[in-house]
């Protein structure tokens, strides 16, 4: 059997192949970008969910220690409570706050939290919570959101007003 070459039916040319590869590469690149953006959104959502959970955890702890009026004490020595000994409400509150802050820092990289009175609760940053000592009791959680190329995208925060304070 002999193949007959017909003019105009030579198959793909190099230009057509180059155009097809360029279109395919653009599609794969776009899909990769969408995948990276979705992954970044998942990380941001995860950190925010952990922060909300930690705020709720401390809020419930405050509700369980009704004898502690105002802020959780920071000057009390919580070592006895941290060691598992019987302790009074004031050192227990200080130990609860200290445990909470350690757990928060462990679960959110660069995470920092505080319990304070603040008349402007939605200010502050990781470096300075800006609690003015007036107004309602609030729980503030801050962290630095990871950005592109390892840079920090900026401060993120979750703030909750305490019902009893």
C-alpha cells in the first residue's frame, strides 16, 4: 500500500502546536493561581476560627469565676493553681488567664490575647492592645496574618464584649 500525499492535509504545523501549548499553559497557570488563593483563604479562615474559639473559651471562664469583679488579676501569683493545688478565686483567675494566653500563642502563630476594660474595643494591634481601663470588659485576640512571600499582611483581631463586666 502506498501513501499518497495530498496538498493541504499535512497535519499540525509548528505554529498551531505553539498556540495550543500557550493556551493550555495559560489555563494551567490560572488554575494554579486559583488553587493558591483558595489555600490562602483557608488558612485565614482557620486562624479566625481558632481566635473566635479562644475568645469564647476565655469568656466562659470569666462567667465561671463570678467572684472576680472587673479584670482578671495580673499581679496575683498563679503558681499554686498552675501546679494543681487548691487555690482561691483571685489566683485561679490569674492562672486561667495565663494558661489561656499560652494556649492562644501555641494555636495561632504570633497570637496574643488580653482581657481588659476598654471604651474603644476595636483598636489595638499585636504590639499594643490599647486598653484604656474604662468602658466594658472585653477579650481581645490579635495575630499577624501571613502574606505573600513571607511578608506580614497585617494585624487581624477578634474582640468580644464580656456580658458580666
